[in-house]
C-alpha cells in the first residue's frame, strides 16, 4: 500500500471541481478518516478539511449521490 504524501484542502477541491465550498463542507461531514477526509486543527480553534487523492474521489462520489439521489 502506497503512503499518502499530499493533502488537498477543501477550498482547493472546490476550486478544482467548480463547487461551492460550504456545500462541500456539508457533504464532507459524511466522510471518515479512512475515506481519505481529515480534519486539520490550527491555532485559535481553527479547523479545515483536507483530502487524500482517495478522499477527493470519495467526495466526488458523494457529490454524485447528492445530485442524483443514488
């Protein structure tokens, strides 16, 4: 199994996919760390989502599910 070396922020994923960041945040809540979605905590209780390559693919699948209902 290859190790993940890079993460992409949810803001960058939204930019790449042409999606609204807030909508993606609502969807990303359904993903777990094993799905490739990580929560990163910064100073002053700031947090954001970051994705592995697999996480981006899993998020794309969730987008499709939310758009089509299946």
